[in-house]
């Protein structure tokens, strides 16, 4: 057993729709966009992660970029397997005589089906994992934020990712109730693309819209430190000529309003379904926000206005889920009932 454990490498993976983060030896060793670039003729992988992202939207007919995950689940099985394998190669670049036996904990959305869970496990096994365990995203986020999930106290965690928003009430090491909706960061990006087309007659790409969201995205029109206006470049829909327009954060807040309203409704639904004793706890502890989408300016304030509860944004929201998955991997025996 000792010899086997010597060859076993333990890694934690936050397999996200937008980014994949891998933790090894308590450190984030890989943090790359979840995208692969493939040569159409041969099916050969050209690039994974940041390199593939640079090609996204700029490819010719022989190269295609694929995002293997959509809505938090694997949409393209083969690409997901390629991606996981290539990202693992980034941690262990040297070829050894005995490749390491990989023990993985992967986090998954709480609302996915058994078939979708199986797809995640199969992809990881095809990529070389000998032992694969799964943990739900809101639980991993709660652990990553620093909440003691085993306590008999109710905590509400909202994880706004790329493909899904996970809302869960956690107590005694389990999810008491959860709401998983497929409205998240990717929808915000799509809203910006649509807004630019309708309001400014300009066609912009996904990467440009993502940049607009990061540079001057907001959830409300009255924020304390507003970002500077942002120059957006795209193609004029009337003339077909490239052009530049300037947008401000208030415009983007209006563009995102519909999607954020859906998240608000889901939060209110989750609160309605919460047992009264846990509601009392949530009133005291408030709501915790994690995930890349929670970095949207004013989202915490908007949720506070809607629920009248305190809203805390995690210290490093983008990596909270990955950190929690890493802690769950380290305390495998303590968290056995959280990990399946």
C-alpha cells in the first residue's frame, strides 16, 4: 500500500464552464480557460487554455475552437477528455516510466443529473484518473470561503459561475435545499453582445463582450467608484466597416438587468424553501457570494436591496470553489459524506 501511495498523486479540479483550476500540493498549479483548439482535418489538438482562447473567434476553416463545457456540464465528451489530459500534462510535464496513479476530486454543479455526473467521471478516467470523487460546487465554495460546513448552522452560498448560478443552503455537512439555474457569466456576455447589436448597430465578438463585462460591467446604475467609460470595437452592421463606440457602466447595467433579475428570483425561491430554523440562521449570518460572476460591480448591493440580508463577497471569489475542492481533497476522511 505504501508503494502504491508513493505513486499516487492527488489533485483537485474545479472544472468550470469558463475556467478550469487544478490544485496540487495545496497550490493552484493550473488556471486556464476551458477551451481547446482542434485541427478539423486530423482532429489533432493544437492548443488548450490561454493559447486556444487567443484563437477563439479568429480561426480559419481548418481550425475550430471548442468549449467542452456548457451550462456547467460536459457538452463535448471527447474535447473534455483532451482538455483534462492536456491540463494534467502541465502539472507533470516529465514523462516517467511509471505514470502516476491520479486520485481526483472534481467539483460539479449541484443541479446536474446522474448521466451528466457519469460523463464527468468517465472523462476524468479516460484522462488517466484511477479514483474520481465528486463534490457539489456550493459545498466546495462554502468550504473555500471558510465556513464550517459541519456545524448545525444554516449558511446560504451563491456561486455565480460561467454557466450556472448555484444557490444552496448548507447545514450539518449537507445541502438542505438548492436551486441551480443556467443563468451566469456566459449569459451576461451574451446580453452585452445583443445590447451592442440592438442599441449601437455594432457586431462584437464574445471575447470583446467579456472584456467589456470585466472593464465596465455593473449590476446597478449607482455604484460608489464607477469604472471609466470603455471603448468597444466591432463591425458596423449597416456599413460593414470596423468602428469604435464608447459605453459606460450604466448602459451595461441596463443590458444585464434581465439576467440578474432571474438570479434574484432564484435566490428568493431558495429562501422560500428554507426551513424556518435555518432562515433564522441566515438572517444572522447573511448570504455568501462566490464565483467569477460575483465580481460584477454592485451585485452584492443589488441582492442586499432585494433580500434585505447582509451579502458578503468571498475574499478571492474566482478561486473559492477550487480552494474548497482542494481542502476537501486534503480532508478526504473528514468529508467522506460530502464527496461521492
